[in-house]
């Protein structure tokens, strides 16, 4: 309970500071300028002075303003899922960059249809390993290229139930995370079903896992169907799951 109250106070104070900074910045601007799409190229500085925070994907950031325009700071979030090409393009529009990401999380997915082409380009141009598109996300490449860049671990965790995040904490983070979510004694927060070994997998499809979900897990739960989510990284497994348990 104490942690929840502390978080609420931090949120309250943060909002007060934000509103006060906005009041100071805009209180004397009784007439706000109106911009057209052409102003993004012709009056980029004035536009950013009025709207100093710009949201974009790494794919589109290069085209937000004219080519020679530089942002003071660029913050790239979820950088482990950003590919090298668009990440490098984003670098070209900023004076300073803050990269936020988690190397323990899933990297960007490379389409198998271009994987061979990437390998040929890498070999033909003798691209160094730390710039290998097929092996690195933007985050992992930057960590290899700039190993001495300052880093900060965002270690306070408020989201998951302690029994869930403690597994991740031990398995992946060497117990470095500070878990601040509450455990109210809920039962069955985390359970593991291990499918027996056997010749049940066909590429990206495993019938044994589907049988366990449909015949063991779902019949034993008291959770309402509309509150249940089933996650799989493979489309083929998803299709067979939907055939077994329905699309809803």
C-alpha cells in the first residue's frame, strides 16, 4: 500500500510540474499561430518552438521536416525492436540521442524473404559484425559500437505481480530489479505446463501444446472467456489454436 501511495504522489507532483511549466511557457501567447503542412518545411524552427515535442516512427522521422533540420534531442523507445537501417536514419536528424530499450527483450523481426539478400550484401561489402543487419537490432549494435556510452538501468518495477516479475528478475536480470508491485496473496498467479517430449511439432505448429490448452488449462479455469488471452509467436499455431478453442 505504501508503494502505491508513493507512486500516486509522484504522479501528482509530476503533473503539477508539467502544468506549471506549460503555464510559464505559453501564458504570454494569447494568439497561437496556425500552421499549414507547408510550414513543416518552410518554418520548422517556429513550428517546433510552438510544439516542441514531436512523435514519429524511425521510418518517418527523416521526412518530418526539411533535410537539414536537426532536433535537439531524439529519444528512441523500444530500441531493441528498431532495425539498424531506420535507426541510423533517425541518428542523422539529431544533435543528441537517448536510446531506451531492453536487450533482454525480443529483437526486431527480419522477414525471411530478405534474409538471404541481407547476407549477400553483408558478405559483398565486408560489413563489420557489429553492423550486421541480420544479427543486430539498433540497440544491440549501439551497445557494441559504443560500449562506454553512459547507461542507466531503470530498475524500479511497478507493473507485474511480484510472482511474475520475480521469475524474470531471477532468470534474466540477476535480481537487479526492485519490485514495487504488491502481492495480495492471490492464488495461481503463475503456473507452468510442460508438454511431454515427443514428435508433435511440425515446423511452427505443435498439436500437443494446443491439446494441453484446450483439454487441461481452459476447462480448469474460472476466468471468464472474454478475459483470457492466448499468445503465440507463430501464425500457423494461431490458426490451429483458433480452430481448437475459437477466435473469441
